[in-house]
């Protein structure tokens, strides 16, 4: 049956209205699948980051993340973050973590694991995701998703604001920007580099950039400055010796 022009136009309008913008949580789920990270629900991962060894073990809701390094005296220090909290051993013996070091040690373990395994952790219950709109970066189409965190279970940095760029076709997470609330405050853009697949899971390194003129409310503009002199590269975020054991 051939539709009349007015009827066809009405159907197209109805489709556009009912479709609406993409769902932020669906975009995150698609990215997790595109990166093969569903497997991390039951897996053991190890890698090296800046001369420190990390392990990530997850079994459903049970987890244990470790950071291992040598201190200034050559002793082997292992910090373990698990469902039971943060614990430390030195040369295999349990020790108390000094109160003034506890926060820094917790962040050192949690933040490295968090960024290394993105976008996996964007499915956490504390995540509050909101679709910001479409964007174009280096002539490629992207969806922008804002992520903030609920105060409950959102961690010590729950007030930070994140923006993620998910490729509209490949569904990969290629860029992320965030604003952090420290004494000085500031923002960063991370650009994915050197993607590779280990045991079906996509891992990425990142170039770490900043544009000092961007504020908490404008970090979604970072994509406009990719490839320009407005961005200053301040560090490399690279993972080495990645190994994955699937359960």
C-alpha cells in the first residue's frame, strides 16, 4: 500500500517523537559490551602502572584490588582494598596504615583500578548518568554522557563531574573529561590510545590533557579542542604487562 504524503509525514513525525534521545544507561551498557567488559564480573586482572603492580579480582559482588610496591627502604608493601576495607602488609606482615596515609593509599588503589577498567565501573549503583547530546570529535560522531555520583556509596570524590564520549557507531569510550574538587580544583581530558584486546577485553592507554580555562560546567567542550593548541598534554596513563584470567 502506498501512503499519501501527509500520512507518511505524520508517521515520520510520530517515529521521531516516540524515539527520543538515546538513553544514557543504554549507551553505557553498549560501551561495556563493546569493550568486552562483562567478563570482569568474574575475572582476575593484573597489570603494571608506573612501576607499581596491581591486581583486580572480582567474583560477583566480592572484590579485592591490590597495589604492590617497594618503599624507600626496599620493603615490599601491599595495599589491599576489598569488601572489608583497606588493609596493608609490609614484607608479608600485617601493619596498621597511619591515619594521615589512609586516604591517599585508598585513592591510590581505587582510582588506578577505576580508570584502568573504564567503562566497566559506570554500571555501579551510585552512578547517575544523563545524556548530554551528540558531538563531533575529529570528524567522528559521538554521544556525550554526563556522570555524577550519589553521595551514598559514591566514594570520597562523589562531587566530581565526568563527561564521556561514546562513538556513535563503534560504541567505544574514546574520550573522557572530569572536574575534580581538590584544594586547587581543575579538569582533565583523557584521550584513548593504544587500544588492544586481552582475553576478549579491550584495554586502553590515555593521553592526559588539560585546558585551564574550562570549568566544571563546561568540560563537555573539551571535544572541540582535541587536536588544537588549547590542550596541554601533562602526562601519560599507560598500562603494561596486562594479564587476564577468566573464571
